[in-house]
C-alpha cells in the first residue's frame, strides 16, 4: 500500500463513501504500479483514515488531568522495571520502527486484557460519558483540517458515525483502504458494526469504536492512565529479548493459533483458522510470559504517545528513561491531522498486508477516530 494513494480520504467529510470511491478510482489506477513496487512494510494500515471530528490542537485532548484516586490493581500484572532495546532489529519493520534504541523504565502495573465492553459500560453508567462517535461533528473543528475555503457539507453528512469494516466480495489491490473501511452513521461502542449490531452477550469482548479521547477519559475515571508506547512494547515482549512476537519467534500461523489475526486473502476472505472471523473474547489465547493476553491481534490498542515519524531517530543517541513520546504530533502524510500511536495489531492483520502483531509494529491514527478494530488497556504506577 502506497501512503500517497490515500491522500484524498479526508474529503470523506464532504462526500458519501460511494462518491469518495469514485473520486479515488482514477488515482488508484495511476499509482497501482508504483504501489506494487513499494514494500508494504513502509505503509500503515491506519494511514490516511479520514478524521471525522477534527482536533484543533495537540493539547485539546489533554485538558483534563488524571484522577487523583488510585485505581484498583485487580486484573492487572506488575511489570518490574528494567532496560530494553525498543524498536525493530529485523527486516520486517516500517521506517518509523528504526533505529532500535535503549529505554529504561520504572516498574508499572498493566491490565491483563483489553478493557472490555462490561468495564466500559460501567464507566458510562457512572459518569454519563458520551463517546466521540456518539456526538454530532463540529464543523468549526473539522474545517481546521481541510483546505481553506472548503464549503460546509450538508447537515445530513455531519452526523454521529464511526468507521466500520466492510470487506469486499473479491480480492482488491491493497493500496486503497476505502475499499474496506466506511463511515457508518450510528456506529459506536454499543453498535460496533453499525446501528443494527449490538454487544449483547459480549461483556467479555474488548470495547471498540472508542477514540483516544474516550480511552483517556476511561483511564482517568479508573484512576489509571494509558500506557506509554515504551511501556506497552516492554510489556508485550514478555521478558523475551529480540523476539519478533509476544510468544517468541514462531510465525503466527505455525503450530497452534496464538493470536486473533486474519488468515486467507485480506480483505475479502478469512479462513478462520484461529476460530474467529472478527473480534474474540479476551483471554481466548495463551498469555505471554508476563500473563498478559492479546498483546498481539484482536484489537489495536491506544497508547498515550503522539505520533511523529522520526521520533526514534531523535532519541537514538542515548538511553531514555521513562519516555513519554514527542510533545506534539506530526505525520508528514497528513500534517494537519494530529495522530496518536496504536499498538499490537488486530483481527484484520495478515502477512500480506499488515504484520501489526509484531512487538515493534506501530500505527498512527487520528486521535478523534473510532474504529471497529481499535480498543485499549490501562496502566498504573500508583
């Protein structure tokens, strides 16, 4: 997938999904040959996803401080502090995973699993919180991410919505994510696949369709916080050094199923070799050596760090203690859209397209976007 081929996607705010696909078709055809020559490792499966609400500035999502209360450590594991090499050392990584660099961390607690629907429901019940996907878009914020003079879209476009996975019936080129992602009015954490879906009987599934803002709000309420990217990778490695995956180095589809990923032809056919077509309940696969579940696959997980493509290069000259990431976001592909980092891969990750289940894999996603394959877990140092 070539990042440049998706540069028109933010205009989804002004066009229906059908109109967007038509407008992208010619450009995709023209760049298809180039995309085939570009290694997929340099792409991101969440690159250029359209921003629905718009974030005015990097500080906009961090106006509220963390809660002063200490959260419970029930359902968490303690990760002893230590020093490790963060970033990719193999040839599978994307450019933003290099160079590997030394990081020193203090000990911390981390959730054994992703935050579940039941846990998030308790938060909503206690606080009355309304998620990003449930709010009507604010045009004044949206237009800050669009070219000057862009006309305001019709009111029937500016409705609560989230991105849902809509697999095509046949194989398609992997350089145009709009072929399998669509803005769906009425999609939110209670209706993750659209207004006709629900989460009844799925209390122990990871909550999805939550923006970074939503995840951060839950963490504050729980007396915890979102993990830093360094904490997340250190915990994912599960005491192993230079391993490719949380379980070691065995390929994901060798031996028995080890994570909820995509087998077959992405995005049109999943063979369900791992027993799951979409999301899986938490604890469906063996934990890593720290006792943590789903550190690979199932859902991408928000971390606290802003995304900057060259951040690893900036900090590679010395050992960094408890890094919190860059102060602001900058994605050269979409410089007007603030991005947060997500980690761990999802049920949509496949060798042919996205090896996000590698311990060093990083994705960049607009901080205000809800996705059907994105959730989170929390940490605590209190």
